[in-house]
């Protein structure tokens, strides 16, 4: 399964994009310490939402959120590749 969800896909079919993300996130259960990967994303998302509330400026904390999401995706890719190697 491809992880990439593009901007166009996310905006044109948000429900399909959410299902695609949820399918991939099931792999979190296989990480050694999933909380250490997910909690920073939640904190960054909360800070971003609060900083953006009522504002008309660039979204603060977006770089931090992006970094946290990228770290989570790297961990999920490792789990996925390990499964492929075991099966193959």
C-alpha cells in the first residue's frame, strides 16, 4: 500500500484519505514504543490548532508537526519492510 496522500486527494476525497491513513496507522501497534511516536504528533497538532485559531497568518508549529509525522512514517516503513522480508 502506498502511504502518500497528496493534497489533491486529501481535498477531493477526505473520507477516502482518512481510511487510507487509518489502514496504515494500524502498523503502530507493532512499534516498540508507539506512544513515543504518536504523542509528539498530538502535542504538535494541538499547538498548531491553538496557534491557528482565529488567526490570519502562517500556521505556527507546522514544521514541528511535519517533522513528527515524518518520524512516525519512517518507523511504520521499517515495520512494513521487516514484514516483507520475513514473508519473502
